[in-house]
């Protein structure tokens, strides 16, 4: 009887250790599927939900520590007025991003949304989403 109890205890301990040990292909605490999906995209599709229009903006090289050069493709003014003039993508400490023109005037403020993209938060009337393009 003692042998059965000891064998059961060893089996339970082994199963628990196997369950809680990280697999050899994966570092603990990192979801490789999400990490690979996020990456560091440089192109985003900007979609105006209300109008059913879209265009692409491209985040380029660093202009400063928090700012990247931004270039919009033709037709972005049809998606949001002034978006063709966006020249800077400035990342804030809270995760939000200011899209500004060459004089530094803010055109849009975006923030991380559900998933991989961003949603416009300023101005409040902007029903825009930005989704990474591969």
C-alpha cells in the first residue's frame, strides 16, 4: 500500500513539474505568436470608418529620439482632411502617437487600439483606425 501511495505521489509531482516547466522552444512569459505578429511595422492602412475610405502612411527613419519621418501616399486627404500634410510620427510615453505637419501642428492623435493597430482619439470626430500593413 505504501508503494502505491509513494508511486502516486511521484507521478503527481512529475506531472506538475512537467506542466509548469517552459517548453524548450519558448521563453517563459513570452507569447511567440503575438510577438512575431507585432514586429515593428512601418506602413499603416488608415481607414475612415464613417466614409469607407482608406490610404497608406509610411513611418520612415528616426528624426529624433521619439519622432519618425512620416509620408502619406496620395489620396490620404480624402480619408482625413490634412492627412496628406502629415510629416511626423511622434511617440508619447503613454503609448499615444501625434501625427503632425512640417510646422509641428497636430493633425491627429492616435492611441493603441485592440489588436495590432491604432485608433484616432483626437479630434473626437475622427473615426479612423490605423492597421499595420505587411
